[in-house]
C-alpha cells in the first residue's frame, strides 16, 4: 500500500520526516543536465508521492579529468523551477566553500557531501565553517576507503559547527576486484557508525554501490532489511543518455516499482532479491580471499629464495606454531571455529611447503 507523503516544506526537519514516514527518500538524477531532464524527473517523483527530496549534482567531482563535471550554477534555475512546479525540496552536492555559498544563495534545501570530499578533513572543515549558523540538513557520504574514523570525523566537524540536521549516506567503498558491484557494501562499517553515533540517521545509496541498474533493487532491499533510515537513489528519465553514471540510473517507473516491492512486506520477490544481493557480496569476499592467497604465495616465493640463499630448511616449526596460534585466536575473536581455521591454514601451509620445495628443486636443477 502506497502512503502519500505530504510534500515537505523548507522548514521541515529531517527528524520529523523520519517520524512521520519512518524513512527518508531522496531521488533524482546523478547530474542536472537540462531543464527538461530535471523537471521531467521531478514531476515523476512527485507524482509517486513517497520522495522527500529531489537530488541532482550541479558540480560533479569526477575521478578522471575530461568526464562531465556538471552544468554549474545554471542548474539551480532548473532545480528551483522543479521545486516550484512539484513542491519537492531540492538537494545538491557541495565540495567547497564556494559551492556552499552558491547553493545557499539559490535556496537549496539540503546539501550532501560526496565520497571524494569526505576524505579530505581540510575541505570538510572549510565547508563546516561556511555552513556555521545555517539550519540546513546535510548528508555526509562515507569516504571512498573503509575508514570509519574519517566518516565519523567529518560528521563530528559538522556537529561542532552547530549543524543540527546531519545524516549519513552509505554508498559503498572502493574495491580493486572485478565484482559485479561498483563499490563494496561492507555493511559492518555503517553498522559500526550506528553504534558510535546512534542519533545520526543513516540512509543507503544503492545506486553507487551497485553501479548497475539491475543490482540497485537488491542492495536497497538489503539496506531496508538492515534497518537503514532511507535511501538516496539515482533516477533519470533517459539513463542511456545520462552524462554521468549512466549504467546505474533507474527510470522513474523502475524506481516506483522498486519502492512498491521494498515497502510491500508481503512481496515474495523480496527474499530472492536479498539472496542475490548476498551472493554478490559473497563473490566480492571470495575474490578477496583468492587474491589474498595469491599475494601470500608471492611472499612465500620471496621467502623461499631467501631460505635457499641462507641454506635454511623449508619447514620452520616454531614459525608455523606461532602462525597457527595467532590465526586460531583471531578466528575465535571473530566468531569462527578455530578448528576450521586451523584446517584451512594447514592446507595453505601444505601448499606453501610444496611450492617452496618445488622452487628449491628447480633452482638446484638449474
Ligand atoms: C553522486 O551522488 O552522484 C556522487 C558523485 O556520489 P559519490 O560521492 O557517492 O561518488
Ligand atoms: Mn552519481
């Protein structure tokens, strides 16, 4: 059942949105690209009635130069028109003091801090100083790296500047593997942030975690099951023409059916979505396991060459005992059965010894 939210006014606080709706939903294109694109998206979102803020990037912090870097301040006119037509409050990303002043000058209702900016405490402090004394909600995305202190530190800088409406946005963390997901969700980090800052609402940005429109819904599902306080989702009327993040944006209809599925508890598809999301995460971890094993074997190879030069035995029982003790302890601390981890490490060790013997024999033959 769809419950229409009253379109929020500029004065509405995020805490009252959460109280009334039980969640906060922010949606809109990755970037504002044209007047038509912004207004068409806003109309579709407002018609659904469950969206609280229209998002659109005006300045885009891009990893590589030459990518689309945003339309700049002209985009505020389109956002303001969209708000005037639909009543939806507007949100944009700020990455500098100048962005804050421009956004405030143009009456933006909510600001967010992007993942690249959160990693820089100088910039965060500059933005926090620029915003001092202004009562505007600010959503702080997690940094690119899984560094909870950096994320918490940025939030605390805003709190110290007297910002009273702060939210956190989980958008995943950079990973180097070839997983189907653009960013690693690493759910334990937002959960840890919740423990550290229980009063800060945390929403999920499934679009940047997924990186692909087909995976957005299962990430969103997982977030809602884990008690997140809402979502920030990229929605674009023609994703294939989008100037940034084209692969991950949903068309308004897809977004609306995703919300229907997410918030309809009787929907059986939910567990399938959850299952596929969990499998994607398992794939990332498996990839990390294999790549950790490969890196370990490279170090073993290096060690083998030193042992050969120094005429040392391949098997060093003391060293092996201490490794087994250490990993058993770590396993226990992390809720794994130590006997399982010992079996696993014995097998790794066997492979390392065989590998080292082969290395020694090969160099003896040479
Ligand atoms: C965005 O929201 O479009 C964006 C650039 O996100 P992030 O900072 O999470 O990469
Ligand atoms: Mn984006």
